[in-house]
């Protein structure tokens, strides 16, 4: 017996515990046109896209965010600002419902799964073209999955050994690795493709809805090579026009989009305005239409403004202070536990989130499958912190560097102030923290390479499954990629690996709960808060629905007169 896509989806989602209240808020973590092959060229950079509405049409939407994208080749980054853009330009086989992590058809209109859970067959939409005019087909799907899986593939574009880390995280490694679950990919015909697994993967379908695994034109991969990260070519509702670094990314309506009547917008401009308050001023003045990263303290004012609309994403994230657990002095668990006791998480929540956050004790949001509520939260206890530092040989204190992220993210709307609170907390227990600041892209790269001691970051869910949080951030195989804590614990890895491959969801929940208990004891990070991110639009924005993943399609959005 083989289950059709709709029936299978119902059964799978009955087992998966997807977060509740997904009508609001993830990494995260977020396009081609007739460009000249250089998206960052000077000619494009000199234009002012916001004033070019007449050429683009009446429906020009400006979306302001705190930082620029890192890469527009979606599988090459875990950056949420990148996914926010690529979500508009490229599409995957499956999509998430616009308000939740329920699966819906994407480039595959239907699918079947064998009874043993090892063979997945996808039936692809016909008559779909990429933005470069080439045909979308099963071979294009195969090329993309093979380039992500094989570091030696001609289209596996690497940077200092950093391959498509999220593929390795979500599919058990890369081609040739013992844990890699995809045995083979078979093109049945132009519009039918088959994935054969060597072992079950409980969230295989959920993975295919993630923005990281959107399909790029093979012709564009051949044409642009490694520069595909600045020249994205997909099948999405908008095609890539230009990228002026640290300023704006411009997308135009794809006239031959596969869905009739969509998109409704003629042009989308993603504009970088680093300061939250400056973004709000731009929103009120009508210079922009949507802003993310609203300061929670400004939420009440926005809600009372007749020209604006306050929106929220669901609590699907956490912000944290991370340790490089392989660098002194944070290679000592006593020091890490001391820092956990030294930081006043409730004070951070009270000072910066205006009631839109709760303190966090696990690197997983409450409500997720396997969330361990029995883990004891590290209490704010400066005396205990001093005791632990003395046990580790630092009774006279120590000097460290605290790296702070430069842009507001959904889990942390004011990282600069968070870093200052943490700095003051640490000073109270004899830890002198010097704050280090970098631009967003170098910040991500340098923490990836382990140059930091202590750093501030966060994570938002993108597929509704706990593995995306726990394995991405804390599995030893992801050290040097999404595991910026450089944390390795063989027992934790074994629990996460077992949970990943279990079909019974109660078994998965128990394994994840065990892993969280060990992680808490090892203390590779200080989990600060789970936030309910707030954002704002002008009232002329219609049909905009914030997705829990932080990357939502804008294809149905339009501007009223």
C-alpha cells in the first residue's frame, strides 16, 4: 500500500508536535532576471530602487530589516535575513502553510511514501520555467540535491571548506557519510522523481518545506558558478534584479509565475536600516511599508496609531549567550555554569521585551515535541557564580571577550543593550568582559570559525521539528557550522541521532528530553529568552501574514490605494 500526499501528511502531522499559536512568528534563518551576471555591480548599486516605482509599476513594497543578507544561494547559509529574500525568488518541492508548519504542495503537487518509509515519490508541476527561461523538471531537482550532498560536485561551491551545512544537518551528513540517509535519487520522467532512503527519517517531508532546499536553475549554476550566491535564479513569484550590499536588494514580479494572478506586487525592495527606531520613523513617514525588529517598547504606540498595524510572530525561538567550549576558559564546565548563574535573564526580559518574552531554560521552545520541563533552570545567583569560578581557579576573576551581534533579530530586538546587561552582570562576579562588535556577515563568519570566546546569537525554528534546534546547534557533527558553541558530547550526539531516525513520536520525545538534561548539565550556552517578536506595517499593506519561521512568501501581498 502507498499513501497519497494528503493522507500521509495527515498521519505525519498527527505525530509531529508543531508549535501552537503559529499565527504570529526563524534562521533564521531567508531570486533571477536579465542582469549582467554581477548582482553587486557598481551600476546597479548607484540606482535608487525606492524611487524607481514608475518603471516597476504601482505596487512597490519596501520591507525594512536590520541587516543585510549573507548569501542568496539558500543552502549555503543559515542566516534568516538571507532566507527572507530567497523565499521570494526560489521554491522547493513542498511549502509550509502561510500560518503554520503544516505542509502544502510546492513545485510538487502530490507525493507518495512507501509503507516502510524509505521511498518518497514526488509528482512535479508541469509547464514551470525558471526566471532564465529554462524548464523546471525532475533533473533540476536531482542536480540541486546532489550538489548539496556532495562536496566534490561541480556545483558545490565552497568557501574555506564551508559546504551546505544545513543539508548535512537535516539529512544525516553528506554523500559517503555513515549517517547520510538519502541512498539514491531517481528521475522517473521529467515530472516524477523518487528519493530512496537507507533508513527512516522522521522529518524528511518537513525538511522539504524549508527555504534552504529551494531549487536553483541548473543553467544558472553553470553560468554563474560560485557567484550564484549573488545571482539567484529560481521559479518563485519574484525574480532577482540587484543587490547593493548593506543597502538594498531589489526583486521584480515574475510575469510567467506558475500561479495565475500572482504575485500582486510589481516590485519588492528589501532595505537595510540597522536601527530599530530609525526603521519605525521610516514606517511612520511612509518611506517603508513593513518593518521587522520592532522594539517591544514601541508596540503599544504602534497599536494605537491608526496608520499602522501591529503584528506578532509566535514564540518559536530563543536568544542565547554562547560559549566556545573548546577555547579557554570556557573549556571548563564550572566556568560555563558560573556564567549561567551570573546572568539575570529575567532582568533582560523585563527591561527589553515589554512582556513579549519569557525566560528560557532549554535550547528549544516550550510546546515542541520532547521539550523537557523537568530541567532545572539556572537561577540568577551571583554568589554561586563566584563559588564556581573559584573552583575553576578564577577566584581573582578573569578577562574575556563578549562578541555581540550588530543587528536586531526576532529573538533579540536590542542585542547591544543585552550585551551591556550581560557585561554588567559578569562584572559583579569578577569577570571583566570587553564587548567586541563586527558587521553582520563577518560576525557570522568569524563565530563560525571559532574566533570568539563568548558570543550573543539566537535561533528560530524553520520546520516545526525539535531536531532543527537541538542537532543544528549542539550536535558534534555541526561544529564549525551551525554549532558555533563548538560543543561535543558523544552521548548527546547518540541521543539526537536515535531521535532523528525514530518513527515512534513518543520515543523521539523521550530521547530529546534526555538530551536536554545532559545539555543543561554541560551548559554550552546561556539560554536567555523565548520572544514573541513584534513587527509593524502600514495599513495599506494587505494580506501580509508573518510566518513562524520568520521567512514568509509575499506573493499574495498587495498595497491598497
